[in-house]
């Protein structure tokens, strides 16, 4: 359960032994009185724990706790200090105190203690860092009664860390993580000097994330960059889509077959995107997802070639002379629906395509149709592998540990796709996310 109260966390130094009132008690009083605290945690070393206990005695009106370093000498060990302070802050947050309501005062103690508390505060994104300043004497010590409290919001440094992290997430294809880093953005404009970087990185996470999960209409909407500045900050420019990418996205977000303005063109664009998407899934080790996409590319190639012949396999006119001739040559029987249309399954559609391509006399198109009908060139990666995939009808992943073979399969199907039309390679390149730096994926490194 969240606790709304505020917490002050302070390191405790030695003070001047013969002047504890002015060098310890009075300065700490000013710190305690500057704020309404539900909990005040003192962090002394073993040597200065007595000073912390003295403060507890002197100020019973404040909710003081002492959490001393465990061993003598740790006050000069930054790592030991950090481990201890990190644990103290974690326990406070586990109790329900909110990080934004916690203040870390790094004024006192050794330099190691100061650095460690600042690091722990930043690591837990505490809302405020504090230090005490004032006029100094010849020794460099702040003169009593001149102290003033300075509160610093660490958000500027934390935003830089978040921006760096968002860039890394995008390069790794972790788009949802970027959205979680900057909730509300880009519609909500964050405050601070990194606001434009945050706005564009949040936009990039939404745009590329939508595209990557085939949400083409949302991606197209994000791609319009409504309400966004024209110029992008330098750190975000690698995530801007090219004109070619926006053009292919316009096709994918448009009307799908059979109502598309260019049914074959739509299928070519979709096949290109599935190939690029399969490449990304392979880089992430999602092998079964790769198989599903590659088999769909083969189906699309058959569909688009039939579209070029004016045939939609989901609504074939039974009275089409070419179709009736093919049906007769194969001794097939179909039952037309009330509109006189029949549906042709994938394997038979590939046979129909081969029948039509042979009639055209095109050696290239006939060879493509032959490969779509007889998939023995895929070896064991053909229909049997597909049908026993965990994502189709099977119970086990069929491709675990066979990434090299899977990449070879991807390259074979990609080559078939490139051969189908001279513009296909350009479509495929437009569907690739060139900014990706997924570990182990050499093909996505530009």
C-alpha cells in the first residue's frame, strides 16, 4: 500500500568534536525543519553512529531512525556504502513510500558516502537530492547560522538515461518498453531539456511497434506525425521512416484483396513485409513464428499470380472457360455456391496457376508456378513441417536449434519472391527496419 508521507535520508558526518552544537546539531535541525517528514533516516558510519544517536536524543519530536554502516572503515568504500544505502532505500520503497516523495541529503559524511547516496538515490529515481551550503570559514567549513538548503531535482539526468535507454530499446526492437518509459507521450509533452527527444522516441516506439505487429492502419496514422515538429532531434533521426517505407505502408494500410485497387500489388507488398518480419523474428530466436510467415509468403505468391490472371481463389467463377478446362483436365468436382462461385484450396490453386502459366508460354512464370505446386525443393521444411508446427497442429517446436537451416529456407523463399517481379526487392528493402541492432542478426546491421 502506498504511503503518501515524505522521507528524508541523510548521511551523518563527524562534525567538530568540541563544537557539536554548531557543527552537528544546529545544521541537522535546519535539515529536519525544512519539510514535513513522516520518516527521517540517518546513515552514519560506525565511527559517527554516536553522533546519529545524539541527534535522536536531541530531537525526539522528529521520526528519526538510524541505519549505520555495518563495519568500521566502510565509510571510505563507495561500493560498501552503495550496497547499504541501496538496501535502505529499497526497504523504504517496499514499505510503500513513493520514490518521488523521498529526498536524499548528501551534504555530510565522507566523499564515498556522498557519492554512494547520490548513486543510490538516482538508481531508485528519488524525487530530490539535497545539499546544505552557506558562507564558509578559512577551513572551507560552512559557518553556523549561514546554512541554506538547496534541493535539486535529478530528473534532468534521469531523462538523459531514459532517452539513452529508449534508443537502445528501439534498436533492439523492444517497442513496448519505449512506450512504458514515456507513458502519455508523444501526446503529452514532457518537461525538461529532453522533451523533444522523448516526444520523437515515444512516437517511434508507437509507429514501428504498430508496423511490426501488422497494425498497418495505426502505423499509417502515426506515420502522418500529426502535431509533431517537422525537424527531429539528431538522436532520433535514425528512426524516421523513408519515403519508400511510407509508400509501401500506404498500400498495406489500404483496402485488402479482393477489393484492393491492385490485388497483386497488395499481395506483393504484404509478402515483402512478411519476409522482413520473418527476418526480425529469426534474429529474436522466434523460429516457429518464422515458419508461419514463410509459408504464408508462398501462399501469397500463388494468390498474387492468380490475381494477375483475374482469378480470386476465394471466389472463382465456375463458368470461366480457363477454370472449367482445368477442372475437366484434372477430373475434379466443385459445388458452386448460389452466386456460381467456387473456392479453391492452396494446393489446387497452385496446380491451377501452373496450368494457366503453361498456356501463356512464359518459362519464368511457369518455373515459379512449378515451385509453388511442388515444394519438394523445401526439403523437410515443406508442408509436413508446417502441419506439425506447434503453431499449426503440432505439440512441439520443430525448428529449435536449427537457425542456420531456417535462415537458408528464408533466403530460398526470398530469392523466389525477388524473381517473381523486378520491383519486389525494393518492396522488401522498404519493409526492413534498418535501425535494428538485434544481437546476432548481421542482416539488420547497416
